[in-house]
C-alpha cells in the first residue's frame, strides 16, 4: 500500500482529514451495526444534547508502524474500558468493548496510507468519541447517541518535541473532588481552555493543576499525567481520584518496575516536595513522555537538575523502553500490542 506523500517530520499536532471514519448510531436502546463513511461532517438538530449540555466523551490512542512494517495500536482495550466509565458517569450508553476495538481496527485499516512510516517521528492519532444527538432542553440525558472514530496523522504534541518544556502552576482548578476529573469528558477540556490560553500568553506550554480542595497536591496538566524521578532514581507519580487514569502512565509504571527494576511510588504528591525531584515529565498518548525542565510557581522557578537541554537520563530510559515496545523494538507484555495489519 502506497503511503500518502506528507511531510511526516514536520506534521505537528493538528487535524488532517483522512479518508474514512467509523460511525454507529444508538436509538431505541440499541447500537446499529456501524459503518465506515467518507463524510467528515455531522448534521445535528439545533437542540442536540451535546450542543446544549456538553454530553460528550472521547478517547485518544495512536497507531504505529513497527520496525518490521506492521501497523499496530497500543492497549486499545484500556481505551474501551475508560470510555465505558466516562459514558456511565455522563449517563450515556456503553459502546461495547469488542466493538470499540473492532471500530479502531477498521478505521485504521481504512486509513493505512496515513499511518506514518517507521522512524518518521509521526504517528496516526485515533480519536473515538460519543455524543448525545437528539433534542434535549430540560436537563436530562439524551436518548440517542452517535459513536465515531476518526484518525489524523500527528507529530509531537509540544513544539519542543522531546526537549524540555516550561510549565506554570495554575490558579484555575481543573477538576472538583467527586467531579469528573477521572473521566475523559469534553467538559473537562472546555473549562481548561481559558487556563491554557492564559498560560500560552504568558509563555508557558502547559499548566500544573493542584488539587482543588487544598491546593497542596499535584494533580495533572490539561492533557497529561505527571511522572517524577527522585534523586535516588525512584519513579513517583501522583495518585488522585480526580485525575485521568492515563494508560501511558499505567504502562510506564509497569515498564519501570518490570523492565527497568525501578522502585515506583504511586501516591499523593505534595507540591512542596516537587523542588526535591531530579526529573519531571508529562505522560500521555499525545505527550508520550515530554520532559519538564522548569515549573514557574507565581514567578518563583523550580528548575530540575536535568536542565533545559535534554530529557533527564531516567526519563530517557523510560521513554526509550515505552516507545521501543510500541514500535516493536522491545518485546511487549502479553496483550499490549494489537496488530492491525
Ligand atoms: N490526562 C489528561 C487530562 C488527558 O487528556 C490525557 C490524554 O488522554 C492523559 C492524562 C493521558 O492519558 P493516556 O495516557 O491514556 O493518553
Ligand atoms: C491524548 O493524549 O490522547 C489526549 O486526549 C490529550 C489531548 C491534550 C490531545
């Protein structure tokens, strides 16, 4: 199959329309059989649940070309499970796990020409999502829904690529205790837009959100979880009920323990201890592992010893091992790699 002639190395993280997307509709209590369509547009009633009360959830994962030329995705079953918990929290029907994985496979196969070649630095980002489609004016869940999956080739999420970024401690809260921070709902991202625009205007790449109740604990950024490396090479990562359970972070924890023999602490992380860590990174599907060189706390800079020149040595080992597994250079744990073709 001939690849599209795109400038893979400079593609950035944006929307580039691909050929086919998957669509399934839910009505009268059941999902239809689903289909691939070339139509990238959606026509909705003006009063659709998603438009009035933001009833929408989504996922994000990637397809990779491995060193031996296969197209694979990484742990799509976990995206299906997380979308199930997101849907339940917003009173939406569940799109069954086997069908979710099948929809991913169908959509990636149909757009195989857009899966960037091995070693190009780009990947095919996959965006499954679901939203309420029928008119809703009293505050209640919709009764009809659409599930879709589209793909778009992407490069690094941050313009710095794998180089360290500078972030700021946000004065805005991302998620309330007992709220929706642990699910992937569009509403969490709508409320983060003012905070990210503000951070960008001030010259920062991202926000570090603290816990809304006490503002003493590290939560996450707008689109990634945190990992920290201690001076004695332990991996520390925040545990909180109001952060998204990142599949990348869960995979890094496993890789750190089982592949690199590291000690790992998943626990509340107080902002006061951040200054004592040796390395800091953001992890997620889009972010992969993006190193953080500095955190600006209201004008006071926390500078990690790993500096602004390159990824810290332990972060680099985690990055190389995780991406090595994704690209087929390192043997993956059972069930992590879904071969598409
Ligand atoms: N946290 C937030 C708020 C996110 O949007 C994402 C991206 O999906 C993540 C963390 C990372 O999650 P994952 O590793 O499953 O992509
Ligand atoms: C992802 O990493 O898949 C996300 O959804 C995060 C978003 C900031 C692009």
